[in-house]
C-alpha cells in the first residue's frame, strides 16, 4: 500500500501503482480550492456553527483505567526519596554486617568473615537497587493514574506533573516516565482528532498545544507521537482494504498532517519527516493544509449572513490567520459565500417572476432585488471602512460572475430581473437619480455588459417614452406648448432618455403615419397637412422627411416605373403614360427623387443591352443590340422622362433647340474637321425628335469601355453591314447617313462629352491614316510622288491636314531615328553630319541614344589621333564636339586622356615598324599622330631598346621639313640630345644609296 495515497482527494479511489510512483506524481492533488469547497458543502453535513462553538472535550477513558501497584512498588510508593535512599543504605550496611558476623562465626577466621560480608553486601546492594529501580515505574504508574483520574484532561497542570516526577526523584527524561508521557500524549491527540466522517472544529490545535505544554513533553517526542498516529492510520487502511475505509483513512491522514503542521509551526519541517516515512512530498503537505484550512474557514463562513458587521469580519480575519489560509483563497471563499447568499435571493426573485400568480409579483420581485442592493451597499461601505485592513479578504461588492448564474440560460433570467427593475424605476413616469445608481449596481452584480444593459434600458424606456408622447399628443398638450423642442427635451431628461433615440422614434412614427396615408397610392392635400402638423410637433428634420418620402413613396413610384418599362417599345400607351404622371404627382415626389428612381430602372435596362452587345459574335450583331438600346431610349426612356417632368416628348422647347444649335455653331470648327463628325453633329434637321439626355451610363461604365462601344457603332456606320453567304463569301451593305443620327444618340446614352466623341472620331481616322502612311513611307524617304499619295489618302480618310502632317512627321522621325542608330553603329556617321542634322532641326538627343553618342565621340577622337597632321584643337575637342553630341564635358576629357595615353605608345611602335619597312611617308604620319597625342596629354621622353632606331626616326622626320616646334618636341620625346640633333641635321641632305648602303645606315 502506498502511504502517499493517504493524501489523495477523498472522492477519488486510490490508484493502483507501485510504492513510489504516486507521491512522485502529485497530479491528482491539483484540485482547485473551489472544488474542495463545493465538495465540503455537499458532503459535510455534521459540521455546523453550533458544534464548532463547543470546546473540544476528551473522555478520561481514553487513557484507560487505573493501574495497580505490586507489593514492592507499593513499598516504594510509600517512601519518599530520602527515606528510600536511607533504607537502601541501611539494607546494604546490615547485609555487610550480617555477612561478616556469620562468616566469622561459622568460618572461624577473619577471612571467612570478610567473605561473608562481601556475599551478604552484594545481596543487600541488589535488594537496594531493586528498591530504587522501581521508582520510575511507580512514578509512571502514578502519572497515568493521575491523568486518568481527571474528568477534563485539558485542565492538567504542569506543576502537578513535575511534582509527580520530583516525588519519586526521577527525571522527565527517564525512559519509563518519558514513555508514559509519550503514550498519554499520543492517546490524547488521537482522541482530540475528529473521526474520519467528521470535520475539524478549529480548536484542536490550541487544545493539543495546551495539553502538550501541561505534560511538559518535548517537541521531538511529541512529533514522534504524531508520526506514530500516522503509522496507525496507514495500518488501519491496510487492514480495511475497502474503498469507503480507504477514503476515511485518507481524510484522517490529511487532518493529522494539518493539525500537526499547525501544532509545531515552522519546526514541523524537520520534526515531521512525512516525506521520508510516508513518501509524502511538500506539495502534498501543502494541499492537505490548504484543504483543511478551507473546510474550517468555510465552516466559519456559515455563521455569516447578510447582516454581517465589523466584529464578524475581524473574527473571520483572525480565524483565517489561525487556520493558515492564504489571502487569495480566503478572498475567493468570501466572494463565493457572498455570491451564494445573493444567488439565494436571486433564485427566489426568479421563482416569483415566473410564477403564475401575478397580482403581487412585481412588488415582491423588487423587494428581493432591494435586498440584494442593500447587501451589496453594506459590503461596499465595509470595504471603505477605516479598519478595512483588519477585515477578512474579499470584502467588497458582490458579483454573480463565476457562479450558478454565469451561463447563457441563467443570464436570460438575470435580464428578466433587470428589465423588471428598470420597469419599476420608470413606473412613476420619470427616472430618479437613486434609481440610476441602483441600476448601475445591479448591472455590475449581474455581470451584464454595458451594451446588454443599455439595450434593455432602451427598450423599456422607449415604450414609456412612446406612451407619454402618445398621451401628450392625444391630450393636445404637446401641440399647445409653445416650444415643441423644449417639451420633448424635458421629457427625455425626465426619463433619462437619449434625445437621438427619441428622434429615431419620432422618425419611425412619421414613417408609420406616411405609410398609412399613402396606402391608396397618392397623398391628398389633407394628408400633406396632417403630415406637416406631425412633423412640426415631433420636430422631424426636413431631410428626414424627404428621405422618408423618397423611401416609401419612392418604392411605390418605382413599381409604376418598372411596369411602364416592362411594356416595351410598343406597349407604352396612353394608359401607361397617365399612370406614370399620376404616380409622379400624386405621391408628391420631388422631380429629383422621381428622376433618380427612373434613372436607376432605365440604366438597368441599358446595362442589359450593353451586356448583349459585348457577347455578340460580330460587329454587326453588336451594332444591332446597340440599336435596340437606342430605340428603347427614344420610345420608352424619353417618354418616361417627359411624363415625369410633365412635358411633351415630340419636340423639344424652342429655347432648348436654339441653345443647342447656338452651341453647335460655336463648335463648328471642331465638328467640321472630320466627315464622320459632320454627320453626327446636331443640327436643325436631326433635332426633329428630341431624346432624353439626363439618364446616361456615365457613372456605370468606365470611359474606356464607353468609347469602345461608341467606336464599335462608328465602325459599323463606316463599313456598313456585313452579311455572310455560303462558300465563305461576305456581302457588305453600305448604310445611309441615318445611322449617324443613331450614333449621335448612342453618344448621349453613353454619357460621352463632345471632346470625347471628337477624340474617338479623330483616333479612328488617325489610326486608318497611320496604317497606310507607314506602308508608303516604309523607307523613311519623302518624295513628291509619295506626298501626292499621302494627300489623296488624307482626303479619303477625312483627316484634317494638320493631323495628317503630325502623323507623317512622327513616321519619318521614327524612321530617321532608326537610320541614325544604324549609321552610328556601323560608323557611317561623322561629327560633320551630326552638325548638319542639328542645323536641320533634328533632335539628336531623341534620335541617338547616349551610349551611341559616346561611341561617336570616341570614333571622332580616333580619327583626330590617326589623321597624320599632328594637330590637336583643344577647344574643338573639349568644348565644341561634346556640346554638339550633348555629352558630359568632364566625362569627355577623361575619355580623351585615356585614348591619348594608349595611342602615344602605339604610335611610336607603329613608326619603328614603318621605319623597318622603309615606308617613310607613313612613318611621318605616325610621328605626327604621336605629337597630336602629346598635345592632348603631355608626355615624358620615350624609351626604346634600340636607340639608333630613334635617331633614324628623327632623320626621316627631319627630311619632311616639319615646323621647328614640332621637330623640337619630337626631339624631346625621342630623347635625342642637342649635339646628336646637330649631327643628324648635318647629314639630312645626304643621299642614301639604295640597298646595302641604306640598310647599313639604318642598323
């Protein structure tokens, strides 16, 4: 059997495990304080406040009956310690004397006498020792009889115990006497601890400590007895073996641990080796202490009711400290106790509220809720008391959160109670300040959210507000009041009602009234007066009234409009027209509202046609669907708009016609630019039948999609209708200019502006002109014959000359740019030609990329350094050429220096090579290139492995009659001294023979 299982929760069977596994795994002990408290409330019936108040008493029979003394013990009991010592000495002395006399008498010699004295002395010493050794046992028996003779062992006196020990001259540490003390203490503790089915009373610790101090037993000995009691409980558990007995012994063992821990205090950690003896962990000990402390504190709380006072709270705090219960658990238990008290009242109130007897129900429910508020106010006042630090933890307002009513089903009952209290608070027709505070407390107690509570309050207050408002209107009080707004504001303040919510009620009342009056399909003058009177009394804003009319009357008008549209092109007759006009004027809708409703319905039909046009398989089919939409707009939508406005749709007003014609005449220049535009331009001829232009798809479709639809129909007008016949043959039927009238109407339906329409026509014409012009100008060259073709094309397309010229320029520019790019890439373009292009107003920056312009600059430099002239113009290279090519000057200088350095050494190598080839003319050019590079980047004298060849270079260059400055610079660069130069000048006119002579001179 595992000793650790003694500390398992009492409502669980002991697990079947090995000896050490259970205490090593304390998981079963992790139970919440709330669980232990509920278990105690449900199972502990015997413990009550009346039993707890009675002091713990121990029956004297627990120590057994009195013990009898033997004859020698009686003799010792009769002697005092001095007499017992003297008697022992006399017995020893008499034995020696008797032995000596008998030995001398019978032995006849002195030695025999001494031997007899020794023998009898030893016997006397044994008798004396036997007499004294009985003293501790006698003292222990007398101690036992003394304690057993007490009717109330708790009344023992420490002095009496010490007197018994002193009477027999024994120490309390004597083995026999101490054993009796330990046995008495063990019996007493076992008797004080309640049975397993009973709960602790709370005074066991003080009783045991008092008895322990009276006995004078040491703490280690007393602790051993506590451990011995634990062993007995464990053995009893082994002997019983059943589940109920196991549970009882487990509960008894937890009580023993709790009481023992409190008896020895902090010393219990080393005096009570629970872990070593019973394999009990510190956590399990803490659980045992916690559970028993909770049970005791819960028992103490039972005596506390709703009339709690300061003394009770202080007593609870003292009991909590004595029971060694943590503040957190005490706080939770007090809160739970207060919640239970409130839940009892709430349950009563709910029962009354749901009962069938409703005569006195509201009053009784409010009385019960007032009890809850009174108890809550009492706790709040105690929490704010000056001595609140001495009170039990948890003193404060009550909350039902976490209790029986913390659930969705129970929360509905709390909402009913809250509604009942709100209703009672408004029963007088106004909301008092104290009722507001009470409702706020009740909401916090019930754990209702602010939104939930506000919803309930708003619902109840709205009904009361409606009732009082109806009374004020019926009695004429509101109408007679001078300021309607002040009256309504005062009413809201009395009920603590949100004015905005009141306004919503006013709007709802107005809407209901409007629905009643418009039920027959129109509003008479009397109806409008009644509505206006109601609007003034309820202070309904004008925009709200308009919105209500637009919603209610608008829905009726929308039904009429949909029926009219559903009639189609052929069904819009006089009856339909009258129905529309009656609805438009009989429902008293503003023209803007009526047009908005009609626009929504008409645009929906337009979108249907547009979707069909998108899904058509060809341009001709799309045009047919668009033409159906145009017809619908002409015969249905236009007539509908005219009926709403009360106008005739046959001919537009003369003023409108003149304004439109005048506007068109002002825009003649733009509309006359294209032939197709001239055909769709509004004029006196095509204004015979005006169509509505107020309902468009401008806000329903993006501009790109609207222009694409217009372009589709425009292409249909330009190309005509295409009909497919068998064998893949297509027949195109040209249309007359009447199609352009439909095109103009389509532009109005799509909501295209004049500029957008002109843009579509121009874009289409430009697209056609560009396609054919690119073919004509494929090589990028413009000739007279090509210009004739282009002019003829421009007239056929109907594109204005200025637009045609822009397209031609764009094409030629693009072609020229490509040609320039190719020429630069192939090295066929020089800086001279670039300058000629710039003079011809050609934008070099856009025609030639920057990288190609940089390559052209490098090519120009290469030409300068290989020209053979020996010249280098810094202004030309560093300023003019970069400016013409539009490249960075600093970057250009860097390129010049890099190229000059590389060319300098290459020119020398090339000159020596030409010398060896005897090509003197090319050699002079190479030396001039070297001088040109030196002008760009001044160099130091050059080195060569064959100095004689440098002299030969100088002689050849000298014979070319160069300018003195060039010859001098070359002398410096070749590293020739002045004396050598003079010698070489002297022989410059010498004719070198062909063949060997020349070869000999060179080398």
